[in-house]
C-alpha cells in the first residue's frame, strides 16, 4: 500500500494566559464577582497598544465605586503588558478588609487575566 505522508510539525506560541481574552473593539466593561483583596495591588495581562484599560473598585453589594477608586480617579494603562499594574491617583493599593468587585473599562483592548498581589511578609 502507498500512503501519501502529509505530516507536519507545527509550533504555536501563545502569550501567558493568552488562550482567551475579553475584547473591546470600541469600548466595553466587565465586572468581577465579589472577592476579598486583603489590600495589595491589582495587575492585568492586557493588550491596550491602540487603546486603554482602567479599573474601578466597587462596593460588593451596591456596586457603586468606593471613594478614591472611581474611573475618574483611575490611572489609565496603555500598551501591551503581561504584568501591568493598575492604580488610582490617591490610593496606594486596594482597600483592606472589605469585599469588592472590580469593573474593568476597556477601550480597543484585550484583557487576558487579572490578579491581586499582596506585599510579602
């Protein structure tokens, strides 16, 4: 028997956590489920090369922005980041001892992942 051997070896490379993303061609928002951040810093894996990413921290129950954590207070992230830190103008980190939600605001951006890092110690 003759077999037409059309085999090939292919290598596909994805960015870290890059199998799936939330994409905003123009603008969009996504809000997390409630969680307890225990202070710390908020990081994202996001591509905002042609756009922007920022975040509001919301009260877990009312879903209203906490003082100092609104979109107007947010520092906007631009560029392609595997570990981009999000922040707010007058806040050093996430609020301690309080359940919150995060509302991400995207403009022409892809959000791959987010996480909170706490200070060691």
